[in-house]
C-alpha cells in the first residue's frame, strides 16, 4: 500500500434480526441464527472498507414487524443515539419494519446520527436518492402484503361467523370449547340463567353486581363479577345461540342458554334509562327508621308519604294520630319529615364511628373473630370515611345497616334521643370492608 494512502475509516456494524412467531425459536439453529450468519458474512466481505462487527446482538424473536415496541430494536436505537453504531445490517428490510410510516421514523433516526442502513439480500444504500427510492418501493410492497393478508384473515373470520362458527377469543361463562366448538357447561349455565333471572327481579345492575360479589360468583377467568362484566354478560348474544360479527348476529352452531322470553325481559329493563331504574329501586325501599322510631309516650311512628305534583314527601307519623288516640297536652311532635329525622340519625352514627374508642372496640372485636385479612389501617380509614362508603350504598343496604346500628329513636318535645348498638359496629364494618378485600385479592 502506498505510504500516502489512508486506511479506511472504521465503521461499527450492528446486525438486527427479527422473527414474527416463536415457532422454531427453540431449535439449535433457527431463523434468527440464519439471518445473523448471512449478515456477519456480508460484514466480513466489507472488511477492506473498514467494516467491523460490534459485540452486542440485537435479536427480536416472536415479535411482529408492524410495531416499533420491540426490546432489541429499542436498544439498537438507543445505541445509535449514543453514537455507538455506524451501520445497521439486516437480512431483508422487512426484518426491520413492515410499516412504511414506522420505517420513515427509523430512517430519520439513522440520518440524524449519520448511520447507514444496509439489506444483505436487497442491494441499496440509504445515503443515495436511488437507494431511498428502492427502499420506499420495497417497503410499499411489504406493507401491501401485510394489509392483504390482514384482509384475507378478516374475510375468513366474517365468513366463519356467518356460518355460526366459533372463531376463538375469550370463552364466555357457561360454555367450554371442544373440537373448536362451543358446548354448554351445565354447571356454569345454571349460574348464567340465575344472573339473568335475578336481574329481572331486581332491575338494577348496581345492586345485582354487589349481590353477586357478596355471594362470591366469579367469571370464567376466576375474578369476582363486577358491574362492567355483568353488563357484558347480559348483552352477550352468544347466550341466545348466535354468532356476532361487527354488531350483526347470525345463527350459531352452539346451543342457546337463555330463551327468547327471558332475553326480552332483561333487555326491556336495560332499555330503560339507568336513572329511571335506580329511581324504581329506591321507591321500593322501606324507610330507614321503620320499626325503630317512637314518641316519648311509647307510640310507634310509622312511615307515610304524600305526593304533590311530581314530588314525593315522606313523613314519620305517630300511631296515636293514625288511630285518633288521645295524647294529652304534651308538646311531643306527632309528625316529622322523614329526611330531617333520618339525616339526624345518620349524623349521630357518623359522630360515633369517628370516636377513637369506637375504633379500638372494632379492632378488638375483629381480631377476636379472626379477621386477619382486614388490616387495622383499612378499618380506621373506613371508620373515618364512612360518609363516603354510605353514599355508595343503595337504600336497601342503608336500611339494613341502620337496623343493625340503631336500637331505638325516641321523639320528645326536647328533640331526638338516639340509642345506638355499639356492639354491632364491628359486624357492619366487616361487611363493608369485605368487598374491598375481595377486590384487592383479584
């Protein structure tokens, strides 16, 4: 070599390999090894140009080329940004990306860092305009091939759905898959029918979901049923023996679990607004203090209501008034607005629950009963934020809790005397905390 000739600049070359599926990766010599071997041989042939192979390997096995979310590719781009790579070598351009848009982003990174991209089986250089044109043409065909394949798959799925065939995915509760067909799981089918029937009786997804969680009813995946899952179950036309594709239902190959009458009953209820269904549930709920409130003379006060226009006014009225019994001349109220007296009772319950001695008593009771799955911190927090928990309960549950916590409410001329059952607080808090524990365990 002439003394005036400078040796070629040293170019650090990185080999990137990728395979879409995991099939064959366990073999001693797989597709990634074949790609790497061809690329390393090409780099060796360019040794006179100063090409040298870097030690790091960038291999993405079992990852699609339609995304840039690939561990090895991210590491390669990070090394490029750090100035550690001069040339990126691949076996074919679609190993780097099958998306023209994604590839343009990669080329921007290469250009910004002065990196050359080389495909062993497709001879071009991205530093020239002709190389860029060739690259875009090849990528366009690669993306076209991917989109055509996707269209064929979608057409096949549609045709299969129209024939009522099961095309995979999450298996719905009530069915198992045998020989690529849905078959009824009789035990789970009983649960599904029960859910539909109970929804017709209750009319509220919120209440039913809470009852199902309390009863420990679980989905096919083993998680406790929540409101979202319940809505999906009630709207799943698979239970009518149908196969659905893009919102259109076709007769399925599998047996129906829900008959037409029950399905129509459920969806007649679902057709009402959630607000209307909630109001219906509330109007059927008994008064909070029914059987608990008395006058100072010992007369029971019973719930009563009147309607004025579209508004409903609730009261507690003394049985002395209803039965026209003599009451003497004392000033004890014989008729009270229900909202006012119920609010006063709830306020007193909240005050007692916030007291430090109540927390100590509840913790001691829960520990004695062996409820170690409920932490002290959670109990204390629940007692402090009882108003938040209370607001999330339906009236039927609120009435049940009041019955457990209130022994008696006495109405006198001086006001209300509220006698609480402090020994029932631990049980109430246990019931309120249990759903939290179950949710954390999912």
